[in-house]
C-alpha cells in the first residue's frame, strides 16, 4: 500500500526530473502545484501516469477519464 504522503514527493521528483531532461529548470513544486500549467507536456504526463500505475498497481482511469489538476489530486487517485 502506498499512501498519498508517499506519492506526493515521488510525483514532484519525477516532474522535476522530466523538466530537467528537457533542458528546462526544475520547477519549485508542492502538493497544490498544477500539473496542467505547462510544466510538462501531455506526453510526459502520460508517462508519469504509467509510472504511477506500475508503482501502485492501480489504474484509476480504467473506467474512463478522471479529472485532476494538482500533484495532490493525482497522488490521491493512486493512494491505496
């Protein structure tokens, strides 16, 4: 079982690394930071979702799209 509190720093670290990998400065983030504000593109976000599915063995999107915006929102979807 992985808690929301464990997933928030994981998501932040991965988003920061994805930004660095693109040559951008790693953004300062917290659990309220938006994931749809241009920090990473949709392909990066999709890759992050796949990583979270593998890490948690959960798929909150199996029945369709679930709206989320912030790091905390996404962590909550995968917390068990």
